[in-house]
């Protein structure tokens, strides 16, 4: 996992901001350089296909707990769809 990807999670999806539903995350994210956006897309695809990435690793990045891998991977897929595939709504982590 590269530094840009780790920092994206720590800054935009952490405990403080992960539950914000302002509708600005995608707009802000897509205003970054194409290479940065591509780096984050690659990172998402990597962790979604990595069976060893689970709730503990996600909590280490964001301080947000997920009850199990399945719930985390659904959230990650939905976040990926929101950021890259024009899903209509930003997903929220558990407990929202």
C-alpha cells in the first residue's frame, strides 16, 4: 500500500471525516491530479482483492471499526463505486 493511498484514508475516511455526508468528497477527490486519482483507484482495487486486508488493517488506517470482512468489503466496493463509477451516494461506515 503506497503512501498516497494510506494518506487518503487517514485524511478523508478517518473517524473524524468518515461519517461526514457533505456530498463534497467525490468533487474534492476528482479535483486532484489524474495520477493521484489513478493511484487511489489502484489502491482500492488492491485492497479489495487482498484477502489479508480486513477490519484490523482498516481500523489501523482510519480508527473506524468494522464487525467483519464482509461488511468492510461491501463498504469498500460501495466507496469505490461512489468515487469512480458515479454511484449516487457516499456510503457510510457502520454505526452511522
